[in-house]
C-alpha cells in the first residue's frame, strides 16, 4: 500500500573538489539524475558558485538547492539514501498521517539500504585484509631479496683473506 499524498521538499546537495567548473557540472549531473527518478519531479533548482574552502589552497565547495515534489513519502527516503543530501526540509504537507503499512514500507526500504551498505563494507573489509596480507608477503619477499643482494655485494667488496700457510724451515 502506498501513500497517495504528494510531498514537497527542498534538498541541499553539497560537493567538494576541484577544479571549480567540475563542481557545477557534477551538481548539474546529480540534478538530472534526480529528475529521472521514478515518482520525483524537480520544481526549482539553484546551483551556487563554488567557493574556496577555508584553510585550503586547491579545494572548492558548492551546493545546489533543489525543490522537489514526490508522489509519496517513501520516495523521500529513497532519495536520502541514494543522494545523501546535506539537508532536507519537508515543505508540505504540514503533517503526514501514515498507516502501519506505509510506515513499514519506509522502514523496510531503510533496512534494505542499510543491508546493502553493510554488505559492501564487509566485502571491502575482506578485500582490504587480502591486499594487506599480499603487501606484507611481497614486502617480506623483497626485503629478503634485498638482504641477499646486499650480502652478495658485501662479499664481493671484501678482500678475500689469504690463507697463510706456514712452512717450517728445517
């Protein structure tokens, strides 16, 4: 069961990076993606000019204010997880009455997304451990090889001691 009330909201999407022109292109791309989402309409948008970050010499920050209208509140939850806005404000309706079924939809969408992120995090953790072990193995192998080369080099550089043979004179 879905909620048939439309919801209007303002989302603020922030990006950081360089060069400044890239930030505007990125925000335009994000807005285009949002406009293509099922059940979502862009009402208005404003992209702010990039500004140099404090205490930075190269990185810029910019943000877009995007007014949206969605067919139901569940779409807001989906947008939050997909685009991670810095801020979201529901404009209307003033209050929302949800049935148990509608609330379950929102919670289940939230849980589904959290499980996706958890799965990705676990995979990355396993891959990180595998890479860490491989790097350790390669480093140990390289150190061993360097040690052997150093020993060979040192042996070549050291003058060989002549064995002195004492001859007894009678």
